[in-house]
C-alpha cells in the first residue's frame, strides 16, 4: 500500500522537478520519518521549487523563511503584541507554524537566530515568553545553504547539523534534462497546476506503517558497526552520535516500506549511510589538509565492514 502512494507522490513531484529521482526519494524518506533535510547546492538548481512541490503534493502547509543577518528569533517563532481592540497581549505565530518550512540560506542567519530552530527540530514545539506551543504535524524543516559563497555566513554548529536527518545535493541536470526543463517551463509554471495526491491524514497513517517495519538483529548490528567505526576511525575527530544511529535506523525502515517490503535489508543501509551520516562527522586536521571528503570516508567504512547475509 505504502509503495503505491509514495510512487504517486514521486511521479507528481517529477512533473515539476526533472530527474533527481533519488533526491526526491530521500526527501520522502525524511518526511515519512518526520525528519529534516539540509540541501547544499549552488543557487538556481531548484531548491525552493523542490520544497514547494513536495509540500503541495502531500497537502501540507508551506512557509518560506529567507534567512539574513538581521532576522531575529521572534521573526521565526512568533511574538506577543498588544492588541488595542482587546486591550490585551496576543500571540502572533511566526512562519515556523507550518507543516513544511523552507529555511532558505540558513547559514546567513546569526547563531542566535539559528539556535531558535533547535527546539523546533527536536521537540516539535516552540516556547515564547514561557509558553510552549506544539507545532503542526507532520513537521519538517528543509534548510538550504550555498557551499560556495561563504562571505557573510555563519557555519551551522554541530548541534544544528546533527538534527538534520539527511544532507541532500541536487546537482546540475544533464543536457537532456535541461532541455526538458526549457520545454516544461516555456509556458506557465507547472508548479501552479500541481495538485495534491496525498492528504495529511494519509501521510500520518503512512508514517505509522513505517514504524512497524521489521529490522532483524544482524541488520541492527550492521548499523551499529558502521556508527562505532566512525568513532574509532583515525581520520575522524568526532564520530557519530546516538541520534545519528536512530536516524539511520528509522530511515532504513521508511525506505524498506517505500520499496514494498516489511523488513530492512543491507542494501537499505548502504543506500542511506552517506546522506544520513556524512554531514555529522568532523574530520581531523590532517584529513582536511589532505582534502579527504566525509562521503569518501563513510563509503570506505562501509566497504570494509562485513555485510549481513541470510542464514
């Protein structure tokens, strides 16, 4: 059942986003786990369109926050204001009160503003003036940042990075894909005609289905071996946290459900290890000087570990 619904969402988003099937799949996995994604790519790739198409396909409310150095936490979570008609203070919700929130160029905001997302992303709530309010469910933050232009930016702290379930890169389209983009966008924007194919209640039901996917003991051990290997690797100064282990565990269950299975296989772990884990590790100085990438180190760890086999 879940595979049929997810295929419909994939096909619907593909009416707007040309190619990038794996990137769309990763975003849907995060949505099924109610996780958050960080999209690192250059401007003009289609990050905002990608987020809007996802939100519209699953009937979710969508808000976009353009992060700049002068944005304050109250601009995001909301603020109390004095209503002269009622002669009382009232709460005005911020744009964070939506199902899917696009945090555009998140690294341009100051650390103080970035930190206001920590509670939202982990506990799905905001606290203003001592009053805690629940965020609408499902809730997902899609943050973007430009990895090339670093002037005037504030790098995300490790506590913030660790709250993102995945880091996704869209990349340039192929020549054939770019030709399709030209034809598709020569008239009206296809996003304007995009219709939902999944209701919020259906999405919440699919999330509960993913929780019931079975993970055999050897697969759990495989996940733990990967995580522990990052804590012992000589190229890594800071290994993975237990939160990373949980995120990989949940993502594998969602991927299995999307593929029409009620159990996880080692290939699920291999497919998700890099997008879920790579952005969380910190390389030591020597590895950074040598130009080693986090993705290569995660792939090397996977290549040397024993894979569980049936029986």
